[in-house]
C-alpha cells in the first residue's frame, strides 16, 4: 500500500473551533423583562470558519486577521450568504407567548418549545410597570409612541395583575378537577411565558436581527434581539458583528427617485429637487397642507441624517 493511500485512509485530526469570549458566557442567563431570559447552550463555527468556507481551497484560509476582516466585510457587503451558514448557535429562551408569536414567524431555525400539553404551564406572566404603558403611534398603525401618565398606568397594571391571577387560578382549578392539560390552558393570557431551544445559522440569525433590532420592531422582541446581538453575536463573531452594524443596521437604502433628489441638492439646485418631488407625487396638498406621504417622510428622514436641506420645507 502506498504512502498516499495510507494517508487518505487516515482520519483528519481536527480541533473544534472555540471562541473564548463566547465560552465564558455559555449557560449564563441574560435577563429580559421581569422573568424572561436568553442563554447560549451551544455553538459551532467562528469568524475563522466563515473565512475557511469562503476560501475552501486554501484549507485554513489566510494568516492575517486584517485579510480575514476584509474578506468577511466583502462577503457581507455583497450578500454572499453561504459562508455565514457555516456557523450555528443554539439558544435557550424564555419569552412571553405574544412575543414568541412574532419570533416564531422566522421559519429559518430549528425549534423545540416547552409543551403545555405535556407539562403544566410556566407559572409566570410578563407584567407591565405603571410607567411603561405605551400609547398608540398616530402615524403607525402597528407601532407605539410615548407613554401614558403614571396614575393611569398604575390602574392598568393593577387590572393586569388581577386578570393574570384570575386566569392562573382558573387554569389550576381545571387541572385540580381533572381537566386535560391541553384544554385547561386555553384561557391563559398571551403574557404567559414559554420556553424554547432555538438553533439557527448565522446568516439567518443576522436576518432576524436586522428586522427585530430595528426601531420599528415591537419593543418587547427588540429587547430580546438586542441582547442576542450585542451580548452574544458580538462575542461569538466580532468581525461579522462589526460588518453587520456597518452594512446592515447603519446603512441607508436609496431608491432611484431619492438619488435624483439628493443629486440635485448636491448641485445646490433646490428648485430641481422640489420639482422632482412634485413629479413623484410626494408634494400633493390637501385642505390642511401637504398630504401624508410615506415615501416623502422617509426621504426627509434620510436628508436630515445626511445634513441636507429639505427644500419644500423652507
């Protein structure tokens, strides 16, 4: 038998990639709200694994961190997704059911949830402090803005406590007289906590975070997403995290129409910029002035961020 044949029959000896910063928080509980939490159970891969996948013909990839950083930023910037799928992470989460309903819509993970058919429901429900009752946002049907006064909030929190305690007692009474668990649970509030193991690859996790860390996401799920991002992913794959913030969370998307308006402003031609906005239907007037227009509002926010004038407001 040739030396070459012998070598090919030998198992390649590999060491499991370890990320010291993430190993230090394995199993650590990050608290969310009054009784929720997130903790890392296990993970696979690292920044290095992404580079290795992208440069598979090079074996271990490059020897310089600066080159690895440049490649990762290039991959993320140009939406090369498969190298990021080489990394996976498994989280153990405790989350209110109404928040979990939004979470589970991301059908890109492996999930095993606590079952209230087999087990008694977790005896905890999220409660809202008197100062944290949010008002309905006037311009966003699915969002909130501002808070109710503390006196009103105190009354609402007390009512919340009463209904949660009553529903829990009714649930327990049903169990005590022999009602099946699968039926006894039906009137538990959506604020009841559930638990799950959630395993997801890094590419899909970044997609989840880009949507759920956004300021337009509901506050509750945003809190969970930000802990996953800033406390966990930042330790696990710091180069990816840096690129993600730069190219995803802090980026600015511009449509063709917005580019034309900004281009006109860049040449100091405010009249042309205003005319383009009119042609695009952004400056239609009603009895109370300019009609509400989402595209115009979004462009105005971008102009403010770029420290550019809003010509139709001058």
